[in-house]
C-alpha cells in the first residue's frame, strides 16, 4: 500500500462505522460562530464538491438564515446536520453527545439481498462460520459461496487458508458483500491478495493541499501485492454488490474490478471512497468529511458508487419464493 492508503486504513478503522469519541464542551456555544466554523472547514477540506455537483455557497445561503442567537442546541444541530447532508456522503457527519448526523446511503437503492433466503435455500444450516465469513458449497460442490457482511479488521491467514483449501477444487467462488457497510480496509487487502499471483495496480488517490475546491496533490498509485501464502485462488470469482455496499466495501469492489479473474455483479455500490477526517467546533461538537479522492486505474471517479460489470437485481416476487436472482446469475457466470 502507498503512504496515503496506509493513512486511510488507520482512519477507517475508527471512522467507517460511526464510532466516535465525544470531546469536552468547547469555548463558545454561540450558534452563528459554530455554524460559520463548520461551513468554512468543510469548504476548505471537502474533496468531492465537483463530483457531487454541490454549490457550497448556495448551501450556506439556504441554511445560514435558519441560525439565530438563543436557538437550542437541538435546533442548531438539526440545521447544521441538514447542511452537511446536502453533500450526500456517508463519510460526512456532525457528532454531538446527543446526536450524530448521517446521510443514509442505504436509501440510494433497494436492498438487493435477503440473508434468510440464502440460508434456507442455498447454503443451508450446515454452513460454516469462519471468523467474519459464512460459507458453504453450492451446485454439488462445484462453486464456493462466501458471505462477508462487514470489515471487522480481524481477517487473518488462518481463516483464509482454511477457506481457500476447502474450495480449492471448485470451478469458481462467489464473494457476497451486499449490504456490507464497511470497516477496516486492511481486511480487503488481506483477502484480495489471495486472488492474484503478480503485483497489480488497483487504484489511485490524491488529497487536498489547499483551500480551493480543486486544489489537490499528485495522484499516488496503489498496488496490490500477492500474498506470501501458497494458498491462492486464481480461478473465476464473482463479487456481489448493492447500494448498501459502502466505504471499505466500495474499496474492495474497486480493487476487485482491477483483478483479471474477478467479475462484479449486482447493483452499483454506495460509494464512500474518500478518506474521512475532521475536527472540533467551538462548542465541543466534532465533525468529519471526506478529504481525499480515490479513482480507478483509468481515472474514473466512482465516489457516487462503483458500478458492477453486470447489473442484476433480485425480483421481490421470486425472492418470496426463495430465489435470489443475483446469486443465480453469479452461479451461471461461473458455469
């Protein structure tokens, strides 16, 4: 990993899942001072104004008149949180001891998976749980299915050795990260370096270096290096995604798109490819926003979501009958 992505990995550890530390009350609770401070810091630091198509000056003009002396903390929080949500970015949050503002990524599209359907109709109750992975054979042991719901930061070689040895004789693997909201990006590297046998460029990143909305540093390439383990899987792998696949889930998807034997199937991810970082307001509340940009190896900006190679949705009527059309399409892709 390059230096910028090493920083990303460290910060996503404590930021992707909205785990926060509340700080002491600050020097000033004056509403206007706190509003202006938040707007100015985001104006200088946020990396995706152009991608999101947001005019931050117009946003200020919309919300500033709603701020007045003597308003309650709850009222001020609601105004400032609504202002941040104009950016439509799950990595942009206002954090107080009594509330956290969140842009609900899940609402961008339908939930494209039902875990009960998978359990009852595909992997069965004899499925295997290995750390954060739930898995089993499909189609007379021709295909391995692996469900991965979050990036907990606990993926290790023992788990991966067991799984890859178990499915070494299959035709292909299905790696299901639908509704995976993110977590520790190191897990993505630990998993994906088992699916390559040579160094592979996977994406590029750049960070803000000035207050202007287009003031960025040079692009830094990120390369995936093969694992030193002899247990690798180089046959076809299908990754299943939906709009609830976010943050580290989007990074995983972006990296997978750069690997020759991997195919992305399902819906566009929820995005979240910017590094979140922030600071403290005069009243002691904290905030964070995306301060870097991540592009694919061809320069495409997928902050609004990494698209699949093949778009497939579950059919609600068929899902009620126990049929997951996304999973069915993945099995056909392998056979």
